[in-house]
C-alpha cells in the first residue's frame, strides 16, 4: 500500500518556466489537497478537491492551477515559476468527514532561481 | 476556524513522558481536536484525534478537558526519534477538507 506518492522529490526551475508536481493516492480517498510550507512556518493550503471533477481555491492559490480528472491523481501546475514559489510542497488525501485521518506525501522541494 | 495556541518549544528527557498542551477556547461542539507531527521537514504524520473523550493509541494519549477548551498530548516514553514539530489542529464540518496548521510546538528530546 503506497499511500500518497509525490513526484519529483526535488526540482530546480528557472524563473518563468512551467512544471507539474504530481500527486497520486491509492486509498480511494475523495478529498485531496495541496499545501506549501515556507521555512520556519506551518503548512498553507493552496488548492483542494472534494472529488473527481471538483476543485477549489485555498488560502494561497495565485500562480497555481489544479485539475482532478480521476480519484487517484491531483496534479499541481506552476504556469510561470517565480522565486516566491520556492517552497516545499505537500499533497494530502483523506475520506470526507471530521473523524477521518489525512495522509500526507513526503513532499517536493522546489527551488526557483 | 477555531484557533489553537501552543507553546513554541519544549524539551523532554529521553524515556520520560512528554506532555504537550494546546488551548482551543473557541472550539465548537462538533469540532475534533487533531494532533500531527512533522519530523525534519518530512510530510506531516497523524498521531491521534478526539472529540470529547480521552483517546489512546500505540503512539500517544490525548486528554481533553471537560469543557473542551484545552487538551494535552502525552507521549508516554519519549525517544530521540520523537524530536519533531507537533501541531494541534481543530477540524469541523465546515472545514473538513483541510487542516489549519499553526506554528506548532518544537519538541526536542534529549539523551
């Protein structure tokens, strides 16, 4: 049981480049979400999805796009990378409800130069 | 979202119990208290959660006060591998799709 898998683990981009961070889960969870974590800070929600075909913005959505065509996958796209997007990105998934555990991937460390 | 307040840091001796406090005075009746930890910038790891009763699992115990305005996470026999940032999070029906992370408590277990 792989849980939540994120790829790549590390990435360096030049300003203006685009890329997609991949997230996949094998637990049939309806909820998936993307967070970013800047040095010394807690995680902040970027975008989330409550099911296939449904996405919404979190606290810090600017500069990021998402889509959810399948239950398993929830990719995060950076359209034109900026140095301010240098961060560690975490994907999470869970079942709906308040009495359910959320599972996190191991993160993607992104540096934009 | 109900806010939580945690001390920024605490030390603990290896083999002793670590008691991590959390205040959540604005918690509402249907909101759960969750604890997660993050070791060395890895992905957050679920520890335990509860509504009103005390809970225990293989990792920790959660003690929630009767008025539910505060709680304590207990690591019964801390090891060096428990050194991490611990997050106390309140989660309810209106925001069940997310976890609101604050700054957490940095716990350092010393030999």
